[in-house]
């Protein structure tokens, strides 16, 4: 999300913003909303309609959905193929951040690399931004867990040799493949709705702190893009347009200028690509390229990736205060637990600046802006 605020206008209010975000958006393992209880029929509508359902309930506007991948709704979703256990896990987790590497981060734009693309995305130097990273919570996890068992059987049924059990699969057109794809789409819709509701509460938080309307603060969505999803897309293979099922796991879309899937206002420069970093270093905005369409099915990296396990990170932070260390670097962080901060310490990740330089140099996405953190809430 972008704002019209400069870092000077926000100033010392960063701590107040982060404290209020921490109150307004539940975070942590198993986090739930006490003020939002959904019945089965309501949850079915969420799984079918995605961000559109959230907007219909007053969480944001129709304009938001214009800037979400697939307009915030995968039409292939079938709520009937989601298990009762997944429904149970998802019924009161909508509008929550969750745990692990999920976050809401307030930052400022430190550097602009591509003036034309930055202008198209509404970005300027020293602008205050908000980045949200979360997904389908326990419901999505359960959908995955449920279908892994089915896919193990399907792999055997269709004679698919697996080099690794985690690569269990089924032919796309098979009953098992179609059931999973429709359940995954339903989980994606839950994620779209979840982020849309958090977008709404980010706006409310800024309104509370600045005591003015979100319109005057200019809090608008730049883009919402997935990084763990399978999609039906058309790409050129051996000189012919073909429909493919493109899996992006820890990867994100990087569609080129002119692509009809890119919002009209961005079509001249390409799709916004969002690459989050860690709590102590930068995040980046890039844009999609024609080379990505030719070489990577319109894909680029999603983030830096870990260089140590969560267990190793906890061992290395024993006796340290990650929160205090970050504050000394002028980054104010609130987390559901000290353990989360230990697991997610900046050194646990590769330097994202080096990673984005690689994808920029490879031509599969193009650098637009660098965002440095001012504060964050973590799960």
C-alpha cells in the first residue's frame, strides 16, 4: 500500500502506528478474531468470492480489487472440495496475520531506480508505505495436508515415479487433480479476503493515529500478488500459444508490459512485483518483463530465502534481544512472542538486496524502488 505521507510527516508516530496495528490485527500461532465469527454459509461465500466478499462486507472498495491478482477471486474454486476440518480451522482466523514470516511492515522508499515505473505505481522517494505478507492461515494448511494423502495414492494409481514423496501429484485432468485444484483455489480466495480485511484495518489504524480519513492519507493498494499457487495461464511454448498449469512456490508473477492481466494503469510498464526482505533490511518493488514471459513463464523470485533453520536462529539469538537490536537500527517491532523474533532475525535470511540484483541482471524483473523498514508487527 502507498500513502501520500512523507517520512517527515509520520516522524515519531511510527511507534504509535505499530502499537495500534498490533492491537487491531491479531497475530501469532493460532491467532483468532473474537469480533468476527463466520457461519458455514458465510465461509463458503468467502471461499467462492475471495476479496470481493470482503469488499461487500465493507472491508475496502471495489477499486481495491482492480489491483489484486485475478481481481482477488479465482473462479475455479469449489468450496465443496474443502474438508470439514479445514472449515473448522478457518472459521475464526479470517482477518489475522498468523505466525512465522508473516508481517505488516511500515516503511519508507529510500531509492527510486525506474522513474517511469515508480510514477505509474504512485511511488516517490521518502514516501511511507505498508507491506502485508500473509495467506490462507490454517484453512490453507489443512487443504494442503488433506490432499497430500490423496495425491500419494494418485501417484501410485497413475504410475508416476516420485524422486521425493513431497512431489506427489496427479494428472491435472484427473478427478484427483481437479478436486485439488478447486480446493486450492478456494484457499487462495480465503487468502485474498484475509489480506483485503487486513488492508482495511491498516487504513483504520492510520485514521486513528492521524485523526483523519483514509482518503486524505492516500492509503491505496499498489498491488496484491501471490507467491504459493498454481494457475492456468497461456504461454508460448515452442512457438505456439499453450494453456499451462504454472506452479509458483516461493515465486511470484512477473508479467510483462502490455499483458492483459496487468491493471490498465500499469500496463505500459508491467506488473508490480513485490519482494519482501526481513525486519532489518530492505524490501523491493520491481516490475515484470518480456524476458520473464519467454524464459520463466512470467515468474521471478518471491523473497530472499532462509540461510538457517528456525531452530538454529533461536540458538543464535539466545541471550540476545532482537527487538532491542532492531530499535537501535531505528526499526520498531512488535511480535506475538520473543521466539518469533528469534526465528525471524534478519541474519536468518539471505541479503534480499543481492537476490533482487540477480533477478534484475537476469532480466526476469526490473528494479523500481527500494523500501527500508520503519517498524513492523510479526506473528
